[in-house]
C-alpha cells in the first residue's frame, strides 16, 4: 500500500513540520472505533477477525479511557492497547491512537479538584466527560504525562499510522477566575487603552464602564454583547491553543510518517447541524496534517444526506480543499436511526462523494453500561454479526476494490457560502424570534444541495481565493469589520456575484452597531438602505414573484424595510398596513452584482431565490434539471477523469439519463450517453467519465 495523500489534484506528502513527513494511505480507509476495555468478555481476536470480514482497514483506539491507561499518577497499564495493536496487526488492520485527554480519571479529580471546569453555573461535578478546564496547569501536566507515555509506548508499532488529538475539543464554557484573568490580559494586548475598549464596546451603558484594569469584572455576568462576544472569541482561542499544545507534544514523540488529526464536531440539533459556535475550525485545523470530522444525521425516512454533505464541505474547506477523515459517524446510533436496508451503503458513499478519505463508525459494538447504552455500534450488545454488519461487508469490499481509484478526488466548486464565528456569536446574542445563526445558514446551504450545486465553506480565516468562485452566499453576517466586508464587496466589483441576507453588515467586528445607514458597509455595494425592521406577521411578497404559492410566499422571522438607492427591486412586501417596501434587491457593482434579501424566506422561497442567483452567476449544476431526491456529487480523480456519485435519497426507485459515456464503477458496467441509469431505493451509482483528461 502506497502512503500518500491526494490534495488539489496531486498525490503529495503533507509536511506540517520539518521533523515530520505525515503520510496517508493512497486509498480510502474504512474504520471503526474500538475499545477492548469495554468488551464483556475476552474477544479482541474475534472482533479483529469480524472486522477484517467486514472490510474494516483501520480502528481508532484509546481516546476515551485515561483512567484505564493510568491507574494512578505515573502508573501505566497499556495491556489493553497492546492487545488491540497485536490483534489488529495480525489481521492487517491499521490503528489511529487517540490521546485520552477528554475524560479525566477519578484520581486526578480527587488530587486536583481545580482541574474540574468552573462555568457560570459553578464548578463541575465529576462524572461526565469533558468536565475539565483545558487551561488548568495541573490538568495540562497530567495530560502531557499520559500523552508522552502513550505515544512513546505505541509509536514504533507497525500498525500505528497516526494520532487523534483529544476528542471533539471545546473550551466547555471554562470561565473561572484563572480564565477571567487570562481574558483581561488578552484585552490589555488587544486594546492600547481602556478608553479605546470602553468606546468600542459601548461600556458606558448601565455604568458598565471599566476605568481601571483592576476593576475588570467577570465576563460571566455581562449584559454587553460586545464584551460577551469578545470573551466567546477568547474561549475559542483556548481551543486553538490547546490543540497546538497537544500537536507539539505528539510531534516531538511520534515516528516520522505518522499523521495528526482531530475529530471536530458541528453544532448540534439532535444531530450534526451547523457551524460549531465554540471552535474556530479554520484556525484550530492548522496544526493538523489532515482534518477530521464527526457527522451524525437523521436516518430512515428523514435521511436526506444534507448533514453528510454539509459536514464534509466544512471539513474539506478547513484546510483549503484537502481531503479529510470522517472519524465518527453512525452505524446504528440512536434507536430511531436504525438504518433501512441499503442506507448504510448510501451513507458511506455519500461521505466519499464529498471528499472523505476515510469513513469510520462510532463504534464497533454497543456498550453494556453508562450513558451511551442505547447509542449502538456496528454490532449490538450481543457482539454477533447482524444485518448492518452484513451491509458493511459490501461497503468494505467495494472500498477495498475501488479505494485506490477514488482516493484523492478533488473539487473545483464555483459557489461558496461565507460563514463567521464572530457573526454567529453576535447574531445569537440577539436571536430574532428565537432563531439562531445556523437556522438561517442551513436553508441556503440545503437549497444549493438539493439543486446539486456543490459548495465550499469560506470563513474570514480561509486561505481560499474569493475569485475562484462565481457566486458567494453570505448569510446573516451580523458582525464584521469594514475590511472584511470590503473584501467581499470587491469580489463583486471584480465580476463576482454576491448574495447577502438580512442582518448583514449591521454591526462591526466588536458587535457595535454601525453609526451609518444600514446595512452599513454593504449599503453602497448593495444599492439599498433601511431604517425600520420588524418581526413579520402575515407579510407576503407582492405578486408571488417566485411562483411558490400562497403557503410559501411569506416572510418569516425578520423583515427589513428596504429603500433602493441604485438597486433594482426584485420583490416587495405586501401587507394591509405596511407600505410596499422592497424585500429583495439586486445591484450592479463594478463588473459584478450584489443581491440583498431583507427578510428570512420560507424554505421554498430560499430555493427559488438561490436558483435564480446561481443561474445569473453562470453556474451550471452537476446535472442540470436533476434535483433531490437524486443527489449528484463528484470531482476529479487522480488520473484526471471526472467521477459522479449518483445518490438516491428516497424509498422509491429513481431513473436518470447519463450525460456522457462512462463506467459505473460498483458494477463495472459500461454506460453510454443518454442511457437510463436505474437507482433502487436508497441506492448509489458511481460513474467515471470515459473521456480522457
């Protein structure tokens, strides 16, 4: 097996530091998390054999069981690790070792109760995971000891290919006296004087003004969004610092060729839903060799693939389009997620369609104790092969055969969505009608997904060039600097198409409302202003301009009463009492165009609005006219040929006509242009174009 990683159309070695040439297999990995510590009987060899039968090629171990590895301070027991490494190696299965720092042992909490996080609700009790203060010196010292001991113990084992740093790391709302003091120190570095900070944050309000650094209060009680969001940004920086700290330790001890990753997670709404508010993903991913992601989603009749695609697009975009690892996704998961037949296959190939270099389940077999008793793995509590395991065998066999061909697929998307943690924190400080930032973002993403327009996810910290895109959608950019908005506006001036939504440009990067005509720095480029806004009740769009019908032709959540200056009106509000203000406008700006939506549309309206912007930007969907439930995603393979994943997210058969000559890779059938491709319920086809690159 050759060990390289395909990035931007080439197979290259990743180099995160001169001392470490990190490498990835030049194939797709298929994996599970595994815990010999949890098994009801001694069965590690049997599990390894069953994994091999299912086509599993990698397992992730050790990240959850610090208290098993280090029974007392400095007293280590690596017997479970050794057993897993030996059993997997005998079956040819590779191993990713996790640093076990996200669940602290009982002895550490007893000896150093200060390691338990202090939040606005007080100090955490021992029991749940992620209950520690990631900045605490005693926690850091103990964490470093176990990391070094573990890496030194496993690094030379031939099965070990890489390391996962911690697990779904966040700051866990750490906000005790030590963190408050560090925040004040960061404010001293950021602001030359207290007067400057007081003015920027508007702290004269309610006598919140700080006249001496010694008087700086805890941010926990703040009613000032500027100060609160500065503290939220500081907490996110703690995560970035923590992962950099772990990366330095692991790199100093790892064997050359072993990679570093982290399993970032997303905002949660009963499943993975939106941008993570507690982590600056684009910054936190920098010390890694390859980004990892955990993606969980509804199943059965609620399976749409949108969460799989969104999470994958975020992970791929974190490191400038690089392929990524799905370190956790569900096999069975919650009882309501037990997959229908074919859904496990559909889900696995959906991850690959977004650019995943690995798909791994959490976890191999379901635990018999504690809080995750009903979060089921590939096997249930009886540890016997079942229907899900049997379906995994088909996935494993196909990945073994096709993995070298499919690995390293790259994308060249012409549409991007622009997101911002600063805007998210600011928007969520004043949730209109109780709606949060991600609830605005996702309908715009989902509309593009359903019409088969693939996107990248940009942030202020992205290194991807704006000019690589024809259309950039900017939802609810509530807080942003003038420079950040100017960068977006200039993209349009150079010929790009820009779509802003309501609540954009309203405040600066410090969540201070702009002393200007709204929407602030966007107003001139968008050719529109407004002074009044409200929460709409019974407001529709005049004349149903997007032909969505009475039920969907409505404004919801928020409406700004737009007055065009140079923009053309695309839609107007209709209400018996409100004047017919503009609801959406479009403005020529330099060589490009800036559109502005002053309200939150219904989902049906979002789809029609976005479709019109896609067409105006000259972007062609992957297969014009093909829409959900058939999802088409793909890219360019290492040999330069195009590949298209055709995914049927429905319980009914679907049919699609081939747009060119190609080969269906799963069946090895030749496909002619215009030939009908039949997709069974919850089915997938992978078409490689025959045309030479």
